[in-house]
C-alpha cells in the first residue's frame, strides 16, 4: 500500500531536516445536511441485519415502495425485469443461508441487484429501493450489494460503510465467543458471572478472545494472531468491494483502472508480509502445493451467521478423491493454459486476436486473466485460476448439491472462499505463491533493468538512520452487538440496552523515524520508497539479492520536493494519512457524530482518516523476535513522473480520493518498481540512489514497554 507526501524544506545549514505536508491528502470537507442525513439513513440499514426492520419509517418504505410502478426511475430496466421474475417465481436466495459471491448463481443475483440500485436516477429512488431490498433479500447478499453500490453510486460517494466485522461478527470470532455473546444478550449482565472470560466494563460486557488457546482447533499456528487479524481480513474484503471482479473496468466507475497490475501488487504485498511473519515465529517457508495432497489443514472454528459451521480441511488433505476430481482437473487445465500463453508469448482473446505478453505493460492483462475478472482477455478459456484453487482447497465441494426450489444452490462456503475470511487460511498464501511463480515465469522473458534505467546520477544517498524497531501486543475491543437479537424492549426503543465487546490481542509497533541523508546537484521532485525483506531464510542461510527480490515488502512510498544541496529526508512511521489507516471508525461512532452534527452539535468532517482500503498501520513491520531479528532495509529514490490519470480525479474526488476509479496511482512507474523484476548486485553496485542495510526488529512483551490505552476498534 502506497502513499504520497510532499516535503517543504529550506536549506538553512549544511544538513537540513525537512518538514512534510501531505501531498495527496486533501483538506477535510465539512458535511452538509444532505450528506449527514444520507449517512444516518444508510447506516441504519446495516444494524441488526438478520432481524426485521424495527424502525417504523423504514418499515413503511419497505411495505409501500412499488418498483413496478416506479420503473421509469431506473436506467437499467432489464435488470429490474429480471428481479421481478426472480421474485415472482420465488427464485431469490432465501434469507438465513450463507451467501458466496464465488458461487455463479449467487453472483448472478448479486450483479442483478447491483444493476438495479446503481441505475437509480436519483438518490431517493436508490434509498427506497435499498430499504425494500433490506426486508426482502438474503442478509449477506444485501450487505454485499449495498456496500458495492454505495462505493460506486455517484450520489453516495464518501458515505462511510460500517466495518464488516461489526455487521457480521461471526466471520471474525469463533463459535464459542459468539455463543457466549448470544447467551449474555438473552439473560443480561447477570449471566456474566457464569463465564470466567467475561467481565463488565462500564456499560459494556467484555468477552476475552481465546483463539490462541482454544482446544477445539487442531492445527493452531504461532501466526494465528496475524492470520486472524480482523483489520487485515477486513482490508481484503474492502479491496474486493472497491474493485469487484465482476464489474468491468472498461467503462463506468472503474474506468482506466489497471486492475490486473494492482491485483499482482496487492497479492504480492500480502504474501511477502505473511512470509516475514512466518520467519519471525521460526516457521519454515510457505508450503508449496501440488495436485496430489495438501499437508497443512485448516480449522477456523467459525460459524456462519445462521449457525452453520465452516467446512474444515484436514491435515494431509488428499485431492484425488471422487468429489474433487473435477476441481483438480479444472485447476490443471487453467494453469496449463496460462503457462502455455506465457511461454508462447501471447494470449488469445475471444475474437481470436493475439495479445502480446512480451512487454512490461502485459502484467495488467496477465493479472486480469489470473483473477478471471470480466476484463480478462478470454474468461471462457482462461477462467479463474484463483477461484478454481479456492473451490478445491476450501473443502466445501460436498455441500454444493442442495438447492432451493431446485434452482438456487444452498452452499456452505469455507473460510478460503469468502473475501472477509480468506486471509485466515494458510492455503491462501500457498495458492498465491504458486500463482506468483507463473508471474515470475513471465518476468523471466523480460530483460533485467539496465543500471542506467535505475540510476539517478544527480542524487547520492549518503547514509540512512532507522530508529529502533520494537513490536508488542496490545488489546483492542470489537463490538459484536449488531449480531445479537434485540429483545422486545430494545426493538421498541430501537437501541441496545448494553454493548457486548470482544477483547482480543493485536500486533502493533512503537513509532519510529527513518532519516535519509541525501545530496542533490539540482532541485528535483522525487519518489522515495522503503522496502523490508528477510536477511536469512528459514534454514538460516543469507538470501542473495536476486532471489530476495521476491521477498521485499514495500511499506512506504512518498513524493518529496528535494532542494539542491544536502538534505535529511525524515519520515515518521505514522506520517501516511492516505494509504494506511490506524483503525476504521466504528459504525456507531459514525452514526453518533453524523446525528449530532445534523442537530447542530459539532461538525462532521469528511476526510481520509477512515481510508476504506488503507493498510493497517500497526502491521507495517513484522513481529521480529525477542532479542532482535535481522532484516534487510532498502531505500530507493527516483525521479517523479506523474501518472496518466491524476490522483483523486473521478466521481466526487473530494470524498473518494480516487477509490473506484483509475485515479489512485502515485506515479507512472510500474507498481513495485524497481523490484518488479529480479534485481542483481551488479545492477546497483555503483548506483548512488540505492541504499541497502541491516535493521533489527525486536519484540517486547507488553509489560516491558509503555502501551497507550486501546479503545474501540
């Protein structure tokens, strides 16, 4: 995840530490009455979504809004007619069953409903239709469609969507925790004494997180804290909502977006970051997978919101069994087609035309083909390798033979198949490691960068200083109240008597600074990049640079106005306000602030501090080890070249910061540049704009350091 800063510096002495101001961040906009009302109205649709509408105004809209009488208020009449048929023949996905966007029939219904909402000619029509859907369609399907629609519909730009871990907490906390929460909700605070892991905190009931010691999970891993991290999994879900694979990037809200290249970059970031965490915990390499068996199983301990448990994958999972043969064959077929195209040097589209793969820009089309999105050169031929692997390793195949009215499949998705839980399963990283090998094969046909392509002759990095890097665990508190049924009194007052929170540990790090001492012959606008990689592999051998290129995690990138002479570029770990996020504001807090502002009590500022697909700042660096662990820290500076589409342009840019458009790139360079191809020592040996040095990351137990109070996430 990237970020841009502009430094303002004055050459006062021989060395100058430059102050910074946000380069991309735009000043906050004070929300008007219209925005505030929309924020409040749409938030209400996310609360207690598995229950009926208790709000009389919403209930009236749901009962009286007639889509057929208002068909002229929609652009996409075809989508409306399809919906009418689904409703008439009782073919909508029923409520209280799991929804899976990777299931083709579920996906078709979701796209239909999105097209209905998105084609509303005005906000009033959009809102009333959303309320109508809230009472009628499947809960999981509704939340998914509404969220994608809010992100892309012109008149709802900037509306803050409640975090998914508040809407459906069962995807983030195991069955025991959700069961305790349900019982306490039913019997009240007096029931707290029955459970040793619960306690009262002001007006809240708190349940202590226990996944790391839960005896019912067979294959507990030392990195469970990372795999189960709520913010990391919510980020992946948010990323999908922003750029759904079924939404075309050729027109509409995703116009000009290089989605294939972005998929590669984001997936590479997730895999390399996980690898750093594995090494920090003394684990071996990410497992290679084959089409015979998978050594590492997975048991999530999760249940769907209707109480149905997630499928498990046992250790030494044998793939050549009758129920899986067709999935194995599909994976083999799709991988072979992608590999053949890479080796031959071109894709063949649906018209039989050849698409050249021997150019650096081809990463975009390669990424589209691997994901299997609607912009793939030939989705019917190349399919989706990623989805095929998820279907195979999720072990949910045995549940795909039940149907509602003999037409609508009732599925039991695995953690691997849902975007909000997929990062929990180690198989996600195994799959992407294998897929990234295909991209590495493609890269092998490109020439390595010449030293002159990487050089910046007028600049010299003199030295780099990095503060001591220290990580620790702290507590956070997640609200699960929205998943707990309201009693008769609560439904009348439309408010919960008390909140139920889950206390859980999360990785964090102490703030640190990086100081880069540079000398420039001329004033220049430059891009500064920081990368982090392991120094040693899991066997203790030092990794050569050309092999380690694949393991670098890009944890910062910013634009800097460099003056002539000697300068110290100082960068704080908490400086990024655009592409990283400290925490997403809870839905209730957003509602409360919007409600107060609407009634003249304070202001509601629309800014980028709640950046929807920002990387969790506290996961910027891996855990490291007690006593210290060596890593390679790389600094690279190159000249700034603006992207073709200026950042933040598009629909309502002051609210969206380019989300959902092609306007979210910092430069015109390839993502991960210059590590988007293998880098050898001989290429950078004489370059003055590269700096590589060792840093130590030390993990401390919480009592050893001063930890700030951690309140609601």
